[in-house]
C-alpha cells in the first residue's frame, strides 16, 4: 500500500489549527500518534480523510512547513487587551464564503445599473457619537419606540435586519459554517464582521450568540459600514478597545440601541439594580451587558460597581447555549441574506448562473430545495 511522504509537524499543525486533540481523532485515525511522531506514514486516502476531519486544504499538508494564516480582513478582535492570534478554520471559511457572495452580488448590482450606496463611508470618526447614531437611525428608519412595542428579542432582531437589508446591506446570520451543524461558530472567537463596499456592503453576525447580543453586534457592524471600514471584531463592551475605530463603533452601537437621554428618563436609581437591568433589557431588546454599560454611562454605577456587575453577568451569559435548528426555509435565507438569496435564485432560474455555483454559495445541493426556497422568498 502506497504511503504519502508527509512531515509530522504539518499533521500536528492541522490538528491544533482545528482545535482537535489526539484523543478526539483517535477513533477515526488510530495511527495518528505514529504519524505525528514520524514512526509511520498515512495513505493518500487516510490523508484526505484527515484533511476533511480537520477542515484543512489538503495542499497545505504538502508544504515544507506550516503556513502562517492570517484573517484576510483587518482584525480588531481582542481578548482583554491582547490581539487574538491563529484564526480557526471556521472563521476563515466563513469569511471566504462571505467574500465570494459579496463579489457575486457586487457584479449583480452593477449589471442592474444600481448606483453606489450613499451611506457607505458617509460618517467620520470626528463626528460625535450622538450625531452618528442619529444619522444611522434616520437612514435605517430605526425607531426605538417601535422596538419597545415588540414583545420578543427575535422580532426586534428580525425587524432590525429587514431595515438594514431594505437599505442595501447584505445581512447574514449563521451559527455554523455554511450548513454544517457539526461546525458551530464560537462567539468567544468572533461575534461578527463587516465587509464594506459601495455596491454590496455585507454584515455577518455569529448566530451562535444570544439574540440580544446579536442586536448589539449588528449595530456595531453597521457602524463599520457607515464608517466605510471592513473588519472582524468581537464587538463586546468589555474594556475599551485599544483601536480607535472599535471604540467609536461600540459607542455608536450603544447609543443607537439605547439612547442615553431615554435611558436617563427610564432608569430609577432607587430601583434594585438587577430588576432595573432586566426590565430595561426587555424594553430595549438588548443584552443585559449593554444595559449595565449604559447605566454606568448615565452615572448610575461607579466604575468598580460596573465592572463587578459586568463580569458576574458575563460569566452567567457565557454558560447559556444559544438555540439552533428550526425550519430550513426560514433559517437558510437568513444565513445567506434574503437580499442575496433572491438575486442569486432569480439569476439561476434565468439561466445566468449554473445550479452548481448557486448550490455552492447557498449551502445545499438539490434543485428542488432551490425552487422551494425561491417560492418562500417570492422569486417564483
């Protein structure tokens, strides 16, 4: 049986890159320990299986040494005040897929003689947070009172997405890589990213996060689009980010979701803190972390009180598992953006896009599924 000459360090790199332990792969690859130590070599079929299991392009395994992978867009993610290194294959594959969709939609928009979107890059860091948030809200039609009247976080998020997409932003919310339920995205690695473009601005939200947290991430990434800045970020209101753009986008997102003047009217300092936090989070349809920060901004908590409450709540929220699943025909358009899906399906049915290419960008492989999705979106 022919064996493949492969360097052991590349196998170890691929396994660690995918966040896998030797034990987790031992059942499928019982000789993995010997491969990594150089005592034996895999067959080509075994190597192909290993590459698939670790989500590694097989060509990487034939390189002379492990490559240094970088996020292909500006990376503002931090843990504490330190940059996060070594992006996971889940993050990389998600960004690559979104870049492909954006490139396709950009050409589609140009073929339809659409004009560049005026709001992309229309704000500057020198603009006050209040004015920036007000401008974004006005252009979106984002009304705090309308959101307050909605009973569920899901409804508020859905409405927020609809407003962004109606303006021309492709909003994609997914908690897994593509349609692979076994590759769940980790909110601790990233919460979202923005790909700025005059014709096809795109925002991706990590759907494995809580709905209330997704509200803030969407607001944060939209601030990036209005600023005209592409980036991946954690968009979490922890210590003030060292990056000026991230600080500004965080502050604009908080003001957009919970305007400080309204918060000051609604917050009663005599009210028990957690009762107030819970009430205001439900009212504004945002996470309790955002409410805590805004109470601090309004002078309701000292710095020490804020951080004590914030860290305790952050620990509690990280133990909550976001729900997944649901009706495919409801979730799939959200995963790839309804705006994008409508355009791609229409072009496919017109014969201008190969079904094979449409399947690859939409994340499934059956014509019947595409037709059903087209009907659910009103394309057919």
